[in-house]
């Protein structure tokens, strides 16, 4: 009778092994589905690089535009002294407001 009991145990073990095998297959299937295609990764990286380059070009253009704005050095001194700011901050704000001291001061006081 013990021989029959061992056979049942073997069947249970093989069913258990089959279930474990199926579970493992499902797990590995998910991982394989998630693997990235190298061309998609390269395209994404190229897109990021192009976007970054466009941002840098836009910043350079903006800096050139601001550098071309004529400002009065006296306005920079007044804004910096009266609002207790660094002269670079005062100058930048004045350039961003196209040399309009009143608009620059209003912006800084907000």
C-alpha cells in the first residue's frame, strides 16, 4: 500500500512542478515583452539630444537679444542701490524690460 501512496505523491509533485513551470513562463514572458527595441531607444535619445540643442540655441538667441538692448548705466545703479540688488540682477531685469526702468522696478517689487 505504501507503493501506491508514493505514486500519488509523485503525481502531486509533477502537478506542482507543472504549475511552477507555468508561473515561471508567465514571469519570463512579461520580461521579454518589456524589453526595449534598440532602435526605439536610439530614436528617443536622438530626439532628446535635438530638443536639448534647440533649447541651447534658443537661450543663445535670447542672450544676444538681451545684449543688444541699450540701457542706461545710471538706471542700473539706481535700481541696484535702491532695491539692494546685485548689479547683474538689476541689469538683467532692465534688459528684459527693454530699458524701461519703471517696468523693471515694478517687476522686481512684485
